[in-house]
């Protein structure tokens, strides 16, 4: 019993540090999101948005357009909804009940956050490229970017938590990052979003993931304390 006390103490110290780092990162990102929002609606980001849209569009080609439209569809509401259902079912069948609930909560919260932000800021869509029809929803933030970042980020976090090899964990995170970054890029390439919409989507997703993680660690910490008291 006494031998396990130092180990438990180190665990709680690490947990507290993780909570602190996560909180600092979330607050910093929230401040950045607030600053970015101010830049957008004061008109100060207009030059940046137009310049980056033009820079991305200059690489347009038939093959790239097919790829980007595919990536955009992968980040759509219908694709991520189906993906979320599949992931939750797989987790449940593997007896990962906690992870299934956590993943579902993350995605439902992401959807609600996206709707709330769009209705709050009501930014008009840019004129799309390739004669595409603009989506009927507002532009800020990019829902594809927000939801795909939450989807692939949460999925990678859950999977890597059960993987011991650092190299494999790194590969999983690289794949997840490439996926949601590519989906965000596809929205700029197709011209249905400004670059700042995509950046704001990623920032909002990060804040939401950190909030979910913060709550999860707090619950884990409380449970560990109960077990320690019971011992």
C-alpha cells in the first residue's frame, strides 16, 4: 500500500499538469479566435483572404478539382454523421463504452457549436470557383473544418491512448492531421470559404476538444481519488 503512494502522487501531479497545459492552450486559442473574429468583421482580413484564395486557386487542375471535391465531401455533414455512427458502433462492440460516449459527445457538441457561431456572425459566403453553387449556410466559421478537426482529432486521441509504440502513435496523428487540414484546404480551393473561415473552424474545434478533454480529465481525477480513498 505504501509503495503505491509515490506512484499515485506522480500520477495526480501529471494529471494536474495536463489539465493546466490544456487550459492554457484552450484560453490562448480562444483569445486568438476572438482576435481573428475582430479582424474579419472589421474588414482587416480582406486582403489576406483574397490573396490566399488566389494563391490556392492558381494550382487548379481537373485532377486537383476532383480530389478536392472528394475531400470536401468527406468533411460534409452527411459523411461525418455516418462516420460518427460507425465509430460509435465499433467502439460499443469493442466494449469501449466510455470512448463511444465521449466521441459522440464531441461530435454533437461540434455541430451545435458550428450552428451557434454561424448564426452569431452571419458572414456572407464568397463567390465559389468552378461555377459551384454557394452553400445556403453562413460562411464563418467553416463547418467542414470544425467538424472534421473534431472527428479526426478525437478519433486519433482515443486510438493512440491504446497504442504503446510512439512511432505508431505519431503515424496515426499525422494521418488525422493531414485529413482535416486537407478538408479545410479543399474549402478554400473550391472557393466556398475564405481562408479565415477555415482557420476559425480549426481554432473553434481545438477549443471544444480541449473543453471535452478538460472535463474528462477532471472526471478521471475524481474517480482516481475515490479509488485511492477506498484503498
